């Protein structure tokens, strides 16, 4: 049931990270504060399709 998702930076719109998520238990979109290598700072990363 785990699916691979991609995380996109909300500041520069670059797709920096991939991770897995159990879609059966977490239907909402994932939002994590991560370090963006392009912005050179911590920013919010959101799940995209």
C-alpha cells in the first residue's frame, strides 16, 4: 500500500526529495520542512502528483 511520492519546494518549485507514504492511512497531502539545495535554506516542501 506504500506509494512513492515527490516533494516540491514551495519557494523555488524544484522537486528535491522522494519518499514513501501509506495512502490508506494518510489521505491528506504531506507537508514537511526540509533543506532546499537550490534556495540554500529550510523551506516547506509539499507533496505533488
